[in-house]
């Protein structure tokens, strides 16, 4: 970034490099602790928070209503039929799993690469991951038709020696998502233990001191505690890093193992992983920008973070664009008229509008604008583009699932897909559930890791003193 493009006297810009600072000026150990802890320990909750939470709760009631009616009437209330046997349930499942990938990437991979800018956003990115997995995990359960028998998906010993079908993609999803959720929760909780100790010591309420003391697991901040904490963090990072690649790779196998044109392709695993990170970082921006404004965190979540997340989106968006290009190329190069018709139908068939929506939202608009440093550091623009990308990534899953199914090998079985109100209520309800859970997290748990932010302050850096020259040393 050229320094001349910005004000030289801007306190948020390093005058030597012209880069935005990771932390705003004037931050101290006391100010960081007060800023983050007071959000949680304040006895007063703003009216705006109650309004948002009530709205999110009302939207989440749509999910409860839709799922209750689903259990009573069956999956016939959805638009799933032949030939489109998969509908909104699988689309939303893949979309929500993708949303959660940025949290693991920020927490684990960037920690291993010692990227300090992650410290301001990793906590609520991890929370986003867990709540997204909660929303995703319900879809494999409710779309099978008999959710009360969901435990059949687990390899539980039984007297009749009836085991799950290990060649079923549904079982792969159970293993992938449950492992992902377990590691994410453990990693998330471990990172909050030092902050729970701080909240315990600062809390005025006896009940709050008891709860945070219980959750801090006896944390005292000793050297032994810190050594064990850092060792456990590195070990969990090493375990979580392969999950970024493996989880959505397994999800992509739900499609790739089929013989259906448009699904049976080896580009799906890297293509799905890149798309998941792409949509995940877009959701982090969607959450981070309102949070920094509402809680006045501009000196902790700076334009540097927004800029870096824009760079990651630009990179992963390029990989996604390559995947789209390879799908088009292989449909021609394979010389299979099935593959060629599938791609032509995606673009120009009755539902071709959905394909061009995803092209605009995922490639045309983001990849032509994110090259601009000025736009990447524009807060309103980045919030807008995060909404556009998440919309485009949902349509990508819609195109993969629906437009590959509604016109199959037999023209006599061709049909169409029109989602019912129960499909929409289930999807919109998960958005409300996600928002409500995230708001509870922001209110009762530290959304930014105090200890990691303090380690980045100049006061935390110890510089060894140079030995004084001996008296009478050479001139």
C-alpha cells in the first residue's frame, strides 16, 4: 500500500510501512482487560441487544415450527421428490458446514504460522464455527425421515449385530461433523480458560465469580499453567489443521461418489474446501463489522484485519473460480454428451438463472473489486461483499444439488424443483438460531482473547539489555 494514498498523520497507519496497525495506539494491559471484560461483566444490557435477541428468537421459532410439523407429517412437506431427492436439507447442510471452516482456519492454521493478526478475531470465529455446526448437524438427522432413530447412524454395539452401512456417505458425514464439532469445542474452551480466570477475579457478583471460577478450572496464571496451556493449544492446532481439509472433503464425497453428471468429478474435494473457506471468511466479516461498531472495538479489530480477510477471500475466490472453469472445460473435454448437457442445462436451462447468480456473487463482483486495497479497507463495502459472497455460496450448493438432479438420464422423469414454505422456514429459522446463539456468546463470554491481545502490546515484549562496556576498555 502506498503511504501517499492515506493521511501520513493517521494514528492507525504505521508511518514506516504504510500498513494499517494490528492494534490501535494507546492500548495497555489495563485498557484491553477493561474493554473486553466490561462487555461481559456489565450489569446493564442495552435495549439494542434485547431487540436483536428477541428478533433472532422469533426467527428461530420458525425453525421449531417447521421441524415440529416435519416430525408430525414427514418429509413430504418438503419439495423433495423424484428426480430431485435432495433439496434444501442437503443444500443448507453443506452451506452451514462451509460457514464454520473459517473459524478452524483462523484458530489452528494461522496459529501454527504465527500470524498475530488472528488474535483479535479468532475467538468469535471459533464461536461461529460451533454454532454453524449446530445448525448443520440437524439436517442429516431430520432429512432421513425418522429422526428418532438417528442413533442408528453411530456404530453402537447391539445384540443383533446390525451395523451401519459404512459405505454410505451419510455415515461419513456423521463421523466428519462429530469429529469437527468435538475438536472445535475443545479448542474454543481451552482458549477461554485464562480469560475465565480474569473474569472470575473482576466479577462483582458472587454467582458470576462462582461460575467463571468453575469454568477457569483453577487457573492462576502460573508459569506451569501457561506452559501447559501453550502446549495444549499447539497440539490441538495440529489436530484441527487436517480437519480444514478433511471435513469438507468428506462432504464433497457425498456427491463425488455418485455416477451422476456434474457430481462424479475429482475437482470436488479442493473445490469444496476452498469454497468453504471463502464463505467462512465472508461470514466472519458479516459478524466482525457490526460487532466492532456496536461495541466500539475499532482499536482491537482494525482495518488491518478487514484487509487481510479480504486477501484470503480473494485467494480462495480465485480457487473457486478455477473450479468453475474446470467444470466447464471437463464437460467439453470429456466428450460425454451427458456431461455436456448437464453444463448446458445449468447455464441455459429452466433454472439457469441460479447459475448466473452464483457467477456474479462469487466471481464477477468479488474478484474484480477485491484487488483494490482501497475497497478492501472500506468497511461498508466489505460488509456488502460479505453478504453477496454468502448469498453466492448458498446458490452454488443449490446449483450443485438441484440442477444436477432435476434433469437426469431419462427425459420421461424430468421435473422441476420449487421449494415449499416449510423449506424456507427451516432455512430462515437456522439463521435465527445461529444469531441467537451468537448473541448469547457475545453477552456472557469474552468475544476477544484478552491474553493473546496483551501479548501483542509493546509492554509484553522483553528486550535484553546490552552489557555495559568495562571501564578502561579500548577507545
